[in-house]
C-alpha cells in the first residue's frame, strides 16, 4: 500500500469526526434561529409527519439506512401520511405533496421556480445552467436556448439517434443465446453516444469502450452527488474534499470540465473560421438549422449567443454540461424501464412490433421524423412507462412567498417536495394504477384527466426544455431494438428494488434475454 493511499484511508475517520463536529455546530446555529421563526414552525407542524428530533429534525432514520433503502423508507412515509405531510431537515421545513391540484399551484407559478436545496450539490459540475439557475439568469437563458429545440433542428438530430441505435443493435448480437444479461449499461452507453454528439458535435464512442475517462466520470458524478446529499457531515466542502469520495469528485470535475472546455474552444475557432470564409448561397433558415452540415447544441448556442445576450465560455460550459447530464441519465432510465415492461407484457410488445412492421415494411433504412410521428402506439408505451417509472420521481422547489394548497398555507421559506412517482399512481386519475396499460394515453382518456396528473417532464414555466428531444430519442432507440429483437424480462416487477437517486433506477439493473426477429 502506498503512503498516499494509507494517508487517504487514515483521513476518512478524521474527516467524519471533523464533519460531524461542523455539522452539529451548524445545526445548533440553525436550531437556535428557529426562535425567530416560531410562527413558521407552528404552521408547518399542523400537518402530520415523522417524529422530529432536536438538531437533526426528522432525518435521523436516514443516517442509519443503506443507499438501497432510501426509496422504500420515503415511500413508507408517503403511504403513512399522504396526501400532504411535513418533515424537518434540521431547521429547514419541508412540505411533501402528491395531489395534482396542489402540485399545479407550485409548478404553474412563475414565483416558485427556485429548485430545492439539494440541487446546490450539482453547482460545482453544472454551475448555474438551466437546471440550477434562477431569477433573471434563468429567464434569459431559457429564452435564448428555447429556439435550439425547434422541430427542424430536432429533425437533424434524428440522424444521430439512428446511427447510434444501429451500433447498439450490433453490440447486442453477442447476447443472443445467453441466459440473460443486464441491458441497462448497453442503453446508457448508447444514450451517452447520442447526447455527446448532439450536445457537442464530438463523438465519445462510449459503445466502443473508448472515451473511458469521460464516460466513467459521468457515471460517477451522479452517485457521488447522492452519496453526499444523504450524509450531512459531508455537506461542508472542506470535509468532503478530505474523503476518498471527495477526491474522486474533484477528478471527475477535471475530466468533465476539461473535455467540455476543449470542445468549446475548438468549436468557437471553427465557427470563427467559417465566418471568415466567403458567404454561401444558403438561406438563413438553412444556415440556422444546419441543412448542409449537422450542427450540435453547442454550435447553435454559439450562433445564438450574440448581441445583448452573449454567453461567456463559462456559461456555455454550464449549459452544455447541463444538457449532457440531463440528456443521458433520464433517457437511459426511460428506455430501460420500457424494455423491462415490454418484456413482461408480450401482448403489448407484439402490438408495438406490428406497428413497426407496418411503418418500415421490412426495410432496413434509417428512421425519419415522419416514421417517428407515425409511432403512435410506441409513444403510448413510452408515456405509460414514464407514468409507472418517471425518470425523475421527485421534484423540489424552494418557496420565497406563501402558497395556498387547499386549506393549508405553506409559509415562505419552506421547501416543497413533489412526489411524481405517487402522483402518477393516483387511482382517481388512473384506475388500476399499478397496471401497465398504454391505452391510458388514448386521446379521449388524456382529455378527461387533470392537466397536472401526469408530469414526467415537470410542467409550467420550468418544464423540461428537452422533452421532445427525449421522446424522439427513445422512440428511435426502442424502434431499432424491437425491429431486431424480441425482449423477454427475467425479473418480476415486485423483485426489482427501486433506487430514487437523481433518476429512478433499478438497484441491480434490468435482466433480459433477447431473440432475433424472423425477417
């Protein structure tokens, strides 16, 4: 064992001691300040909720749970106290809501757009990009970025979706005839290839096991962030940086930021070189959309970043890193859960496959936007999957003004936690809510449902800007898999333990077997 490794291991217990001391001091300070907020505490404690203890609030049980037990514990609280209850994270009051009427009040408001406190642990990676920013910066960047998701630009991205899906189908060949395998890593690498090329215009070759450092860093950052969120003694930067996890976090940041910064400089230089060339005869629209040359999200940002709204290199990095983060983990989860459910329901899978046969008529050609628009049943499959397994199962908002939720007034200063996983299982909105039924999304059923009963991409002014991108990507990848393979799920739903981290994922992957389609 090297001296460095020995030193690092020795520092782990020391960092816990230091962190614990700092945590207690901070909590005591916060607790003492509650004397000035007794009216908030009195109002919040009108609601039911777990037992609250001095200094730590209701979070004490979390300190003794394993990572794979968090989701079940929180679901236990929801089942016991729903539809509305309160918890205390130290001195921070948290309101937990599951009803569509209450969630609508929060999400539709342009006042309640600040994300919850947990998002601050993403700041070192994502800065204050579109996911984590607020106020004037968020409004300005949202206005700037929205046109980059124009349907004609998304049409160009379909080509990337197809290219990477073809690679995935080829990679899966080695699993034909196997006793079963975890499909999640295959889907994740495909999604990483897609997002890297569409976000930055630079291939990462994740499916060919190249670009390992970058891929590993992306994988690790989500786990490291969650590890820190649920360990209050690691919230302090100084203490966290002393730990092995903290050191890995810094290594990941160097890899991720280094890669993004390099690509930004290269694309800027290329754009300036193109600008200095003689003008072409293409129209403005062709130039913007990239008819002659496929453009990445970064290229579109660089072109849009002019005049009064000019992004700095750091702001460009924040937005590209945010797109990388939000655009691969969520779609990976959505596609994997869809395959899992299709593998459990052969009748639904067969109906989905028949739709694909009708569209392609045996052709091996690439997918087009027209094809994707015709995949009505597959779209319902994806939507129903996101109902049962929403990629982001919990949203949070920090309130700076009061909110009226029915007969209860939520005081300013509270965090509001919205349980999308439970919202989507409301029997008043979805009869037999645990059943997998794509017909839940037939137009006539959607029309009669509360508009905030189904919100896998959030809703209101801060809804997901990339939801059309995600749906097109998921349709494309699933289309390629289903046209080439029959999928059989080897696990039952009740046997898959759920991990609600940044996204909702299965603890031990999704085990399937595949059979080639007869063509």
